[in-house]
C-alpha cells in the first residue's frame, strides 16, 4: 500500500512538471507573437514616415526650382530632418531624415537622388527609401527612374 502512495506522488509531480513546461512554452510563444506584432506595426510606421519624407522633399522641389536652397558654399548634397506629430499636433510620432543628392544632375546622367529614412518614436525600426528622379528636359516632371526600399529592425 505504501509503495502505491509513493508512486502516486511521483506521478503527480511528473504531471505537474509537464504542465508547467507546457504553460511556460505557451507563454513564451505568446510573448514572441506580441513582439512580432509590435515590430510589424513599427515597420509600417517607419515606412509611412519615410514616404512622408520623400513626398515632402519632392513637393518642395516641384514648387521651388532652387530647392535645396543654395548657400555661399554650394553643396551637392543637402540633408534635413523633420519631426512628425499626430493629428492633434501634440505628440511626436517619429521623424524622417531626407538627403537630396544633386551630384548627378548634369548631363549625361540628369538624375537627382532623394533618400528618405523614417524613424518611429521609441522604436529601433527604421525604413529607407531611395529614389532616383529623372530630370531630363521633356520628361514628366521628376519621373522616378529607380526606386529602392528596405527596412531594418
């Protein structure tokens, strides 16, 4: 009779250990799912910020042929950074960094390169867009000759 009681105790401990391991595995799996969902949301935010930077720069260039503004030491590359706020204009949701490269603007290339990188606030994710715009006379205004996108977490 005593042997049976000892066996039941050992069996109960083994079952408890097995349930504990299964529970821990389930919780770890859920933790990874939440983390991946957060990374996906951050990546989409970063892509939106990068696209905002590209469109911001393209619109400035379309309305002002002297954009980026020349200074006494004319540079072929011009970079700037802008913060982006939510619709209430209270909370910053991230920023974008844009670089306009005019080194290849003259013939035979006639290309302007815009690189825009989006960074959501409180996230390590960022997304980069690189567009080569064809500025040859007679071509649609700033037609995209080449487009590259990539994200980094």
